[in-house]
């Protein structure tokens, strides 16, 4: 059988173990498939489920497997631009691209959770994420056409990969051709995107494991406005690719809380709520009365528990229901042999919130129906439910009495008309809450209760958009493009264009924009367009200067009635974005006929924040349509925000440059002044840059290595003057740069941070033992800064320290670290895979790298009992250093941390070098830095107080 597949060849390294079990098993479950013609060392492990997909297995020219990958931080790569110049991308570097490591981690659920990232596959899903404000990190695509009309920000890393690699990396059976790695949104971000009109409904998922059912449930609950979803421990991961795909972007509009135990469930629920358990499992019911159908009221907090597809609710869920007076729910089925899956059942129950509950009675005698209907109508008129018929005309006849929410049952039963009906039982039934507007709504309502229906063809045509012909759509796009062209003329703010059109003749009356709002804040595009219409009709404009043009001639239009127009009566308005409240009211008073806008905004008054066009108390109403050339209209705002970002970034860099020039020329006794807001911005920007560095830096020579500076600003200046400022010279600092336990030097902080911002590829920083949240003390900040309140800096410093890398490897031969090595370190991948920000524990690998110290009088690893710190410090002997160098195939370890009198000290037969770069820190000690040449030759440079330097 192997001979029938000439394009594939099995790897020899995996063949030996599999041959024991036979050739057939090797063929059915291949461990690795690679290209026969070329070798690809960047292969990534596939999930075990991939072996079941034979079609994809034969379609893909190669699969990824567990091969040790040594990725490097992305160097500056060539960017390509599409012919239109709208976006740029880069090609994947299969030898050193760090993106490969990210893709590997994305295939593991646990790593995805730790990294707090999600994988989005498909253009529509990515567009939903962008619309919801989700932050994308990388976008991988095959064909440039798929990026057209996608408003991707410039900071998103757009990477083009081959179709074969896309087929291999995709977790879907049918790869969509585009995928994105995004930051998982927080609950606060999702809550902001939710509509304010939400239902008081919380859904608890108990043991749901099918991704398709979970995605369908999320989509349905988001559609009806569910408040939140709580997933009990044991459910499938709600951010899986298949769940995301099935939910079609609904994740971004409803908060989902996962891994919640029943013991902690009350922490996520409102104080007062009604509990319902959706479970039809006969084994779980105690009696027939416990299995009942009920309905909800919209103004009560409701918690709905949905069970597993197979086993129903768990015992813990049933106990929770008993403790909180939960009621069981049941969906009647015509055939007991069939059942609904959990997603469909929960959706039906959730939509049941849209019905109301009524008191009713049943009669068998048809002669009594009319008399009782007349009596009930006089006693309990239902003015708010005119769409309901009072009687269900099938025997036994059911007659509605009054809404449960508006009537007391005791008063109802004491009514005089019940004297002859003592034997009749009072019922509670569900009825449609709202009148049907379309034929489909009428048919659905009739399944619940008879309703009156008066067809409104206009509403039906509006809902399915059949009211517009192809010519109407073409003209609408043409008018909106005129608005877009006008909006593009606006400078310094988000451009908005507006056009007023007479629809019968297709004449454009006026086109305006908002270019004058900087001079007059009420000169919005809509206001200017209406003002031009008034001028067209011979009125006096409100403003002498208006940002728009008149397109129609005064004698071109003539009123059909023979009298003058009243402003915009019978006209259509086209505007690039949703009008605000002021503009919406102006359109209402102008008697506009219809409004078409491109995209909604949070403060919009025609659908988002309000709906002025359908106010009940207003004397004029009009139709509103959104989504006309929405992508092109939205691009106006995106482009303006990009320009503002560029301008703000340039201004910030100019300010940074002035501070950097001041620091380069400052003398030792000069006062250095910087505002608190400026140092805050510097630290925030440094954190963003440090987050892009790898936890284990992999560097090339030549390089200058600097040990502990302990905030010594003058020594730092002397090093830069002697060896050259970045980017001419490349530097690696081994930690404890900014200060010690007594204080941090603000000048050193500002200089190192600014150099990292301007030259992030030539200056690299490692973390030291003083750079932790427990050792921050900032008296020098409050002394040197203009603002005496320096407490806010503590959190910023902590954030920066937690993002510092831990170690570096130079040309795979020299290992650089702040202090020591660890018995827990068996592979450099352990450091590579550490996800920052990192908090320092009391014991473990991170503590050892920052605090462990060498000692010649011992063998192996020993705890330092003389340590004054509350952290468990290790000390290690020379044999440990020799063993470490042999195991990791390196020539030398260079460390800082230790104050050595001569500035440097060798250990373990020159296998370890300790350097200290803070001059005169104690007892006139000397300082040293290490210069590494491309040939890996090492030169020690020693600094003394009496002389500038000596080698």
C-alpha cells in the first residue's frame, strides 16, 4: 500500500517503534509525513483528532510534528504592499519566525488559556471581532483578495503563508483561507458592546460538551439579549475554534464565565432570582407534578440551568435546584421517542420569555361563552393586549380573564360572575406578548394563542427589503459615495458627509460635510445640508458660511402641490454615519422622508442610543436604514484615527527626543526635571516594547554586556561615551539597572527607557533581583520629579519589571543571566515558554535565575541558610557549572548580581564570569563591562575612580 502514494515518505526516526506493531498500523496512523523533495525543519504538532481526517491527511502535502524549534525574535523583515496601497504584509520566515511558536501554543488549550489568546478562523468571524473592538495580534492569509474591505489596523501583523501550511495549521475540516490570533476579550470589554436592552436571564451550562451545541446556544442567547452564561467545570472550552465558528461571533456580545464550581455559583448570580431547571430526564424527576411547563416574567431575575446532551443535569445541579426552590421545565413533544438537544431546548425556553401569563377558564357549554366574554370584558378590559382574541374556539372553550401580573388571584375568584363557576378551575396560560407584524410572526403566535392579524405589506416589504429595486440600490450607493467624497475633504477630525436628495426625480439638492465644526461646534454635516436646503428654497441661512454646496438649480424643482416645499418634506437624507440627537431632531422638524446612514455610533439617535424617528409623542415619523456602504464609511473614521495616532506618536517621540538630548548632556549635580505624566507615558511605552521581546533572548555578537548598575547614572554615561551610543553599539544589561533596595535613580530610569523606545533592536534588558514589586522604593522619584506624589509610579515600575526577559543566549555559546542557574532547568524551552508578565514566587526556576549564587566550597545545589531574604536562595558549586555547560553545549556563563571588588571574577575554571558595573558602590570598588566580538573573543574593560578606564 505504501507504493501507491509516491508523493509521501515516512520519517525514519519514527519508523522503528511502529514496525513492531505492523506496517498496516503505521499506514493508518502515521506519526509524521513530510515532503519528499525538500526538508522543512519547522514542523508543528497536530492534535490527535487529526489522524481521523483522512481527506485532509491526503490533501495536505505535509504535516507538522514535534520537532525542536529554536525560534528567534523576528528581525526587521521586508514588507510588501498591495497594488492599491491600502495595507502591507510580510512573508513567513520558516527558519526564525516567532509566529511558528505562537501557532504551536495555540494548538494546546491549556497554553491558549495561559496566553489569554484565541484563534479565529474565517473572514466573517474576524470581521465580527473587529466590529466588537477585539484586539488582533496576527492575521495569517493565503490570498490577498481575502483582505479586501477588511478594516485591519496597521499595527496588526499580517503574514502571508502557503495554502499547504494553512491547511495544516487550521483546526477546521474545511480551512477558510484566513485565520487570526487575537487577545481574548475581558468581561468588561464584552459588557460594553452589549445592547442596553438586555433580558434579566442568566444561563448555567452543566456538562455541555458538544462544540456545535454550545456555539448554537451562545448565538441564540446573544440574539435575545441574555445577561451572561456560566459554564460549570466539566463543560467544553467555550473559546474553542469550533465553538467560535458555530457561534458566528456571538462570543463578543455576551459574557461567558468558565470553570465555575457549584460551591462558587452564588458569587456570579444576582441576590434574588427564580431558578428553573431544563431537564426532561425521567430518572431525575420525583413525581409527575415536578415536571411542568411554566413561563417567565420579563421583569424578574431568572436563572436557567441547562443539562448535558446525554445525561441531563448532574446531581450537584439537582441539589442546587432543591436548595434554591428551583422549578423544572418541560417541552412537550409529539413523539416521546425523539428529543431536543440542549442548545435547541434552551433556546426555546429562553425565547419563551417574550410571552405573558394570563388567568383563564375552560367551558364545555358553547351557549355560555358569549355571556361570559361580555362580562369579563367589562370587568377586566385588556387594552394593552388588543391583538389577543378572548376565546380559543376549540372545545373545551378557553376564555381569557386578565394578565397575571396585573390581577390578584384572590380578588379574581371572589368576583360575582364566578358564583355559577365554582366548579371550574382557574388556569394560567401563555399568550403572545406583542402583536404580529408579519405573516411568519402571525403563524408562530397562532401556535400559542389565537391573535388578530392585519397584514401590513409595507412593514413586510421593509423587513425583507423587497421595497427597494435594483435601481434604488444603485442610486443609494451613488448618493452615499457623494457623501464619502465630501467627507474626505475634512481635515483634522473624522469626516462626515451628508446629502439631501429629492427621490422622485433623483435630484441632489445639497451635499455638505462637518469641516467647520472646529469654528462652530453645531455645524454638523446634517445641519449644514438642511441649511443649504433652506437657502435653496429662498430662506435665510442660519450661518453665513456653510461647509457644503448646492447641486440643484432653483427652477429645476417645482412643488407638486403648487406651493413651496416645507424644508425637507418628501426628501431623503444620506449620511456616512448615524446622526446625533441634535441632527436627528433637525431631520424630524424638517419633515424628512427617509434617512440612510453608513454605520452606527454609540451616541447615535437613530437606532443606537435612541430612536427619535419613532417617538410616540412626535408629530412626524420617518424610516431609517443603515449599512449603506458601511465598510467605506467606516474607513473614514479608521483613517482619521490612524492619522491622529501618527500625529500623536510623532509629537510624543519629539518630546522623548528632547528629554533624551537633555539626559545625554546633563551633569552630575544638575537638577533633572520631568513631569509625572511624562514619566508615566515613558514607562507605559517601555512595557509595550518589552512585551514584544522573548523571555529568552537569542542574540548575535558584537555586543557589550553590562552588569549591575544600581542606578549609577555617571557610570552609565561613561559606558555610552566610551563604547558608543545605540544604535551604533549593541548592549545587553544583566539586571539591577535602575537602583537598589534604597532607591531608584530617575535619570537612569528615563535614559535606559528612552533608549529602549528609540532603539529596541540594539539595547536589551534582563531582569534582576531588585526589579520586583516587593523591593520598590522611590524616594529619588519624589525628589527629582516635579510632582511630589510618586505612589502611582510603583504600579508602573512593577508592570515594567514583570515584562523584563529573564535570560539571553549569545550565538548559542554564551548563556547570560542575572544571577544563577537552577536544578529545575533542563531545557531552554522552559524559559522560552514562560508567559510574561511574570511574578516572582518564593521558590522555583525564576527565583533561581534571579538569586542563586556560586560558591566554591560546596558541591551541587544547597539552600543558603544565611540569606536574610524571605525567598529561598540557592547556592551551587563548580561541578554544577561544569555539568550545566556540558548539558547545554555552551562555553561560558556570564552573570551579574554580585558586588566584586575588581569589577569581575571568574569561577569554575573560567566557565563562569561575574561582572559588576557600578563604580564606587562600596569601598571604592572597580567596575567592569564585557565586550564580545563576532569571533566570540571576550575582552574585559575595567573602570577605576582615579583613571577613566583601563583594559
